[in-house]
C-alpha cells in the first residue's frame, strides 16, 4: 500500500513536465553559482580552513544535489494546510498511520527528485568541474548512512513545522523561518568549519548540521573514525528527539481536531 | 423590434493538451506534446430584443458558458459574428462592459474578507456611477432583495443565498441595459431561489433590463423567462416560447379519474388508458388540442365521477422525453 | 483615465484593509521573511570574514549590492509577484473572467488589488542595510550620484515588475506558468552576486534574456566605479533605461497574451 503511494507521488510529479525541466535548470544554476563563488574566493589559494578548492566544488555539488534533493517546503505546507483546515481528520479514519503515509509519499518524491533532477545535475557538474570520490571506503559507506539520516531529519523538521502551523494558524511564516535557519546552520552553502571556532562547535551539535554539513564532512574525510561514529550516534539521538516531538504535537493536534473539528 | 443581442453562425473551438495515463504515460508527457480540438459551440444563431428575458438551457458541456463568454466579450468566436448593443463585445470590451452587468454563479466578484458595502463602493468607482444614482439604486435594490441586515457584514460570513443576492444587486447598480447571469441559482436553497427569481422577473418588467440567463434549473426558466434557447452538444436545438416547447417536443398530460364505483373497462378516444386500478383510472392525454372538457364530455355525465386530477408534465419530463427520443432515434440510425 | 486614478488608491486601501484583518499572521510573515534574508546575508558575511573579498568586492560593497537588489525586487514584486503568479490559478478556475467584464484594465486591477504590503520585511531589511553600507563604502557622494542611485533603483524595480508580469501572462498561453518562475528565481539568486564571478555565458543571460543583472550589479558597479563585463562604459546608461524599456515590452506581451486567452487557449 505504501509502495503505491510512493509510485503515485512519482507519477504526479512527472505529469508536470514544464516543472521538471525548470527545476532541473534551477538546480543546475544554483550549484554553478556556488561553485563560481568558491572559485572566486579561493582564487589561487591552496587550502583554506583545511579544505581545498576541489573539495569545495565537491561540497557544493553534494550540498546542492544530494542533501537538498528533497523539497521540504511542499510537505511543510501540505501538513500545515491539512491541520489548519482539519482535512487531516480524514486520515484519522483510515486504516493506516498518517505519518507513515507521509513518509512513504515523500520517499516517492525523493526518488523522483533524485532521478529526475539531482542525477542529471550531478552528472553535468561532475563532467564540467570534476568531483572527488569519497575519502575512503569507510567514509563512503558512512556517508550513505549519514545521507539517509539527513533525509529523516529534514523530513521530521518539515513535519514538525507543519504541525506548528496548527497553533500559529499559518505555515507561511514557519516556512520562511525554517528556510532562514537552514540557510545559515545546515551547512548546505557555507561549511560550518568557516564559522568562528566556538560558534562552530555549538552549531555542529544542532540538528540542522546533520542535513548537509555532517554528511558532506564525512564524505570528504574531514572526520576521524571516532568522530564519525560519534556524530552518527548524536544524529540518531536528534532523530529520536524529533520523532518524539512530532508524535507529541501530532497527538495534541489530532485531539483538538477530533474534539473541535479543526 | 431591433435586436440588441445578435449571434450569427457563431462557433467556438478549443485546443486541449493531451495527457497520457499511468507511469509510462507520465514519462511520455515529459517529451511529447499533442493537442485535441474541442468544439464548444457550433454554428449557433439567434437574436434577442430589448427587454426580453431569455433562458439558455442545456446539459453540462453543451456550450452555455462559452456562449455567455462570447456575448460578454471574454472570448472571441472562432467563426461567425456576435453583436451586443450594436458593438462587437471583444473589440470594444470596456465600452460594452459599462452597459452590461454580469453575474457568475460560481465565481464571486465580491471581496471575501470585507463588508459587502465595500465591494459596492468599489463598483461605484469602477463604473463611475453618480453619487445620487448610486444611493438610489443601492437603496431600492437592497430593499427588494433584503440586503439590509448584512450590508455591513464580511462576505465570508454570508450564506450562499445572501452572497448571491448581493452579487445580483451589485451587477445592477450601474443600470446596465443587459444583465447576463451564468447559473445564478446553483446551490441555493428553495427560499433563496424563489427570492432571486421573483427579483429578476421584477427587474425585467419594471426596469426593462434585458435578461440572459444560463441554467440547469428549469424552474428558473419557467418563472423568469418566457423565451428559451436550448443547446445540446454545442448545437442550438430549440429557440422559442416556453409553452411551444411542450408542443414541439411533445407533451403528455396525466389524467387521473376517481369513480365512486368501478365503471369497468373505460377506453376513450380522447385519452389513452395506461393504468386501471378499478375505481381509479390513469390516462395520458397525448394531443395538445384535446382539453379536459373534451375528455369529460366523452365520459358522460352519469358515471359517478368523484375526482379529477390533471397533471401537466413539467419541463424536466418534457426534455427528458425529448432526449430519450433523440437517443433512441440515434440508436435506430 | 481620470476615473482610474480614483479607483487605484481605493483598490489598494481595500486590499490593505483585508490584509490587516489577519494582523497577527501579517506581522509574523514579514518578521519571518526579514529573518530569512538576514540569515542569508549573514552566511555571506561569515564567508567574507575568512576570505575578505568576493570577486573583488568587500563586505560593505556586497552589502550595498545585496540591499539594492532586494529593495528593487521588493518594490517591483509588491506590484506583481503574488498577483501574477496566482493568475495561473485564476485562469484555471475561470475567475479571471470576472476581470474581463469590468470596464477597467485587468492588469491594473490585478496589480493594485493585491499591492503586496507583505514585502515590508524585505524593504525594512534592505533599506536598513543599504543605509549602513552607503556610509561604509569608500565613495564620494554627489547630488548626481544620489540621483543616479534613485533612478537606477526605480528602473530596477520596473525591470523586476515587468519580468514577473510577463511570466505570469504566460498563463494565458500555456496555462501553467509556475515553472517559469522557478527559472526566474534561479537567475534572481545569481543576480545577487557580482557578475564577474560567473562564466561569460551566464553573464550574457543576466544582461539580456533575464536582464536582472541590469537591476542589481550593473548600476551598483557603476556607482562604485567597478568594471562592468560585456557592457563596459555603456552599463551606466543601460541600467536606468532598462526599466522603462522592459515595461513597454511587457505591455505588448500582455496584450498579446490576453488575445491568446480569448482566442482559444482553453
């Protein structure tokens, strides 16, 4: 059943072919823009803050395509809309759990975004600028784990913010809020090692850092064996905490909806 | 009488982008582009005179809304000519817009979050209505449709019936010569429908406003429009007086005779026996020219007749019969 | 025409009134947007702490560029973005028809009935950042340069409004226009940065096909005396002229697009 949802999501996306080409183009531009920025600031410098230009190119590529493949805004707004209107009550009646349904659907969306957009963009950028392989087999495998964790965390954050819309009566502001936080703290554009040392130490511990920074840092081999496992563990803790938060909010929202009717 | 609305051999065709079903089909739409052509209106002609109230009737997809859009200047005919108040609507859109009022049943022109009065005030400015005339119209029209209690309430707080009444009043504030209504009674409850119908009839007779009304609801037409234009599958199939529809499409009045005592089999030449329940007999009068008196005369005076019921088929039955006949004729080839 | 002037302010008043019905959400929205852009700029600021310049521009100069781009965009988009992005849905639902039966310009009605005060957050941030950066940037200010800044800003706002309108009007032709906005915003993000860091191909696109480069980099570079790729000396003149020119193009495009809507798009 959940597989059917994933497939259906994929189909819906492909139906809007204009949007597919446009998203592809948009993503490509974004990645090229950041590579241009890195190339410009690095100039002839070899290594800055422990990273070389080729590493930053790879950083921008992975950050632009893999860790940000999935569109969290759609989910945030969808959840926000369904709790605000009370439509979600429909799901309370069905023989399945709403969050699982969401996860299955979003996996389908992720699949589409990866195949239709991330992959082509990645290939084009890799051919144009060259991409570095993972620092080692260990780091490569760990990267895959971190990447899966990254998707889970951003998924949970999106659902969390969508649910918060129930009390704030608007998803719009939450979307912008999350976007601001991610632009600064997720490490998607700016690697956290460029932050002043003490700030960096703190930011690296926030859940947002697991969305782009930690996966890419692992891929590039910036973390030792011990550090990698530690961060994986911490990431899982965050995932658990966020799941708990989502469960609590979901329960309270569902309660109020069934009592008041949205 | 000269026509103020004229359609001459008007046709309208649309192009639609094809969608393919399924996952493979979804991939296909990524790379191909195909169109199908749809004819919404085919070779329709009619002329409406000033002061008439005309109903435009037809099933979904018959081309009613498309026709109204061409008459109001929203769409340009693919072929043929449309003339309203002596102008081509789409060519002189703004001048035409000043003299017509349009009410869309399913598309509101009122501002959702603001009081009704604010939308009216905006209307006054857009149509450049003189202050005195505006006050007069607002007063008399809102009194007729009883808008008083909710003129200052936000549109989102109104019921559908109240909103519809406000929309109709707004469309008349600038004294238009023609009022177009696209399915105005859709979704309204019985009381609201009745209010709207009485109001429109009054507007037509007292102000001389020409009314063109599209609808599914035959009672709209029965109450408001003496004349009916019927379309089906993009073609015009009837244009004339409502009472002629029965004659043209055939009518079958039901006659029920109740006797004190079962008179036995009672076959008549003026009416056809369709059901015999002993003292209660049902007949169909299939000819327009035969009246109830003819039937009673044929029955005779000393039959112990207790009660007589004559039922006119309503328009719905008439039209349904027509379609059934058309489909049967089509099937027969 | 005179009646139009009576209608437009009233339209704006009505929209502001309806928007302020939801005061809490409105204030939250502009705060959230202020925050989001501030975060984005903060990220670049952090970058520049380590690298000092980007494409030869230091932080105050970049701040001027960012704020100019955002201010021009906000002013232009207030008159166009949400209104013409939602045109797609209006066409789909048929509610646009209600605008065609009024004796009023559909474009003006759309633009002004939704004059988006929601950009207040953007404008406050941009104006503030611009005010700060103007004092920090090493430049001699004359009445001439102040006038140029103003003219370039207005022109840049017009460029944004014209491009956004043209994209929205495509809804009349293609029914869907949202994917074109995706492309627009892709370029829009690029136009935030000094054009010089991009390959020639992108520079060309940002000066011709999607001339957002003329709405940010070119006028600011001219003011700061920086080199302008491709246009060189002509850049200074091109920026203030781009706005009015694009408006004319947009008007012609709008007329054409509406004629397609009425002709038989669907």
